C-alpha cells in the first residue's frame, strides 16, 4: 500500500514539475512580451502551438488566452466576458436568437489591423443545437454558424 501511495505522489510531483518546465521552455522574449502586455497576470500556463506560443491565464478579473509568435510579437487575445460586459449594439444584434440560451461570450483582439470582434455561443435546449455569432463592436454580424 505504501508503494502505491509513493508512486502516486511521485507521479503527481513529476506532472507538476512538467507544468513548470513548459513555462521555462517558452523563449525569454515571449515571456517578456507577455509580462509587458499583461502585468500581474496569474495562473499562467504556456503551450507551444506549431511556431507560436499560447498562454492561458487570469488578468484584470478575466480568464484569457493570448498568442505570441516565436519572437515575442503579440498575435491575438481571447477574453471570456460576462453578458453584462458586452456592448449594447452587440447584444442588440444577437437579439434575433432570444429563444436560445447564451452559453459563452468572448472578446477577440488581434494584431495587424484586424478589427476586434465578439463571439457569442448559444445553445438551444429544445433541439440540443448550438449556434455561434461573430459580431463587430457596433453590432454588425460578420458570421453565424
């Protein structure tokens, strides 16, 4: 029994050590760019995605995900929002789906001149269907699927 407990503790310790290694293995310039853009971020978890690095974290009271290229250039940020944080024009545009339940709301900000936009994910309990709207801040629906 002691051997099983010891094995379990060693397994958990190695998994936790692996999480820290992910942070240390991300390039220094990526970590510095992240810390400059998101000072005070907590619960940061890094993941390498092809030629970029993605961080999941908490910042300014929100759960966020940010992506940086290998040189530390910021590419995009996804921020989870509550319904009350969504601008009125965006909620008005989503009004046609009022018989659907809002599941999640995200704000996407991107580099290189791409406009920010909101994503509202809906569920419909009756049919078990899902719907997703991409809406610009002034209320124009860009896509619905």
